[in-house]
């Protein structure tokens, strides 16, 4: 018999825990399912906010990278333009120097030709003088030799000047060609660098687009999952809770009648009724239990008197 009473007390323990749960104002005002729904909605809002903040931060970082890349491209292009201007200036200076050298060579040639002409005039005058002065033959021969030597020297000088002009012209033309080759190489390098930078910018834009699309898809999936879970819980709550509320009075009456059964010497029906009441208290609202709380206390009082 003592074992039956001990089992009765062990069943009464969760029963009184259910009563204390019902008497708590914080849990009686709001059903457990409603608290779960509110918690899930808050968690979903926090997740969506975190995803949106992450998307904004990633977008800012990618936009900063694109801007830095564009600034670098602009700096490289400006540098290339400056280098091109310097090379063009060098080419123009070289062409001016070539022109000046050519003008100087022409002037020197004209001076030498003038000297040759003057020498020829002098030779002619000397020859005329020598013809007139036939008596100074030896002197005429010597003068003629000197004049011929002067003419040969003048011719040698003219030849050397012409050779120098040709060499200088060849060197200047070579410099111009080398400068043009360098300019062409620099322009090709500029085109290649520009193409590489444009490719990098396009790749960065593609990556930004892919990241944004991925984040949008993840957000849509999270929102869909949360919405489906919330809809399922609300549907289940709306389908189940009204039935519990509708039949709560009948169920409570049946359980109280089971606790008042006189043909139960072992109190098995009473313990099952109290166990059923403990489970029902977890599903129904406090408003359905509060009016009959005194009756429930009076019904379980004989259990304590039997233990005594």
C-alpha cells in the first residue's frame, strides 16, 4: 500500500509543477506556441539583417577596389602620355639638330666653294700676270705649284666636310629610327597595360555581380525557409489550439470525474486522471483552469489524507 502512495506522490509532483506554471503571470498571458513563433520571427529578422549588413560591407569593399583600380589605370595612362610627350619632344629636338647640322654643312660647303672660286680667280690672275711677266718664269712655276697645292688642299677639305656631313646625317637618321622604335614599343606597352587593366576591372565587376547574386539568393532561401517554418507552425497552432480550447471543458470534467471514482480501491484511475490533468494543463490556457482550480484542489485533498 505504501508503494501505491509513493507512486501517487510521484505523480502529484508534475501535477503541482503544472499548477505553478499556470499560476505564473508571465507564462499564462502568452501561450508557449506564440512565444516560439515570436522567437523564430526575431531570429529570422536577425539573420536577414546580418545578411544585408554583410552584403553592404562586401559591396563597399568591392566598389573601393574598383575605384582604386580605376585610379591606378588613370595614373598609368597619365604617365604613359607624359612619356610619349617626352619622346616626341626628343624626336623633334633631334630633327631640329639634324636640320641645324645640315644647314651648317651647307654653309661650310658654300664657304669652301667660295674659297675654291677665289683661289681659281687668283690662279687666273697669277697666270695672267705670269704671262705678262714672262721674265719671272721660276717665280711663276713656284706660284703655280703653291696654287695647285692650295686647290688640292681645298678639294681635300671639301671632301672631308662632305664625308662628315654624310656620317652625321647617317647618325641622325639612325637616332630618329631608334627613337621611333622606342616610341612604338612604348605605345605597344601602353596598349597592353591598358588592356590588362581593363580586363582586371571587368573581372572585378563580374566578381562583384556574382557575389551580389549569391547573397541575394542566400537571402531569398533563408527568407523562404523561415516563412515556410513560420507558416507551418502557425497552421499547426491554428488547427490544434482551437480544438483543445473547444473540448477543454469536457476533458477537464472527465478527468475530475475519474479522480472521484469510488470503485477504485488501488487509486489507479485517480492517478491516471491526475497524470492526464498534468498533461492537459500544458496545452490549454490559464483562463480555462482558473475557475475550477478550487475544485481540483478539493479533489486531490483525499490523496494527502490517505498518505497520512
